């Protein structure tokens, strides 16, 4: 990993007040080191870390992703109630979920209009709205 990528990861962690442990810094560098946003699963990030020779367990990846979400560095997008993706883009935006290969990508927010939401049940308030548009490739 380049020193610029590592510096980007360290800055990202320090902005959120997270201590830059070796594992956190390594995973942060993989996530945002090149300056681009990512959609990852814990398993795909674990594979990337192993591919770069980082000694990290899958449990550590899960725990670190949870810490990053809790610190406001990324958010979790759940698909099918069983598969979670973690997104480094914290701006409100919709997603495309490609059912054929299980990939999650950003959808253009300027093309989405939500004109009305249902009222929340009594005693509840809407915390956020996630928009995931499922796609299948045409043959």
C-alpha cells in the first residue's frame, strides 16, 4: 500500500476519533486509500486483506466494519435481510442491486423522486429510507 493511501486511511479514522490500530488502518486503507467509495461485504473485504498479506480474521473484519459504521464512517445496506454491504459513501443515495452477481452499486440520486412516505406508526418516527433497486441483466 502506498504511503498516500495509508495517510488517507489514517485521516479517515482520526476524523471519526477512532484509534488507528494496525487492523483498522489496514482495512481503512483498503476501503478508501485510493480516494474512491466502495461497497463491500465483510467476506470481500476479508479476501482483499488476505490478498495484500494482512493478517486479519473474518471476525476482526466484521467487528471493524461495525466500529466504522458506529463511528459514522460508513453505513450498512442490507439486502434480502441476510446479506449486508458496507458503503463508504455517506451521502444519501439509492443503490442498484444486481441479482445475477450479487453486486451493489450506486444509482443516480438526481433521477430519484420520493414524493410521499407512509406515516410512521404511533410511537415511531422514520429514521431513514434506504432505496435498493433490484436489477437482472437482460439476455
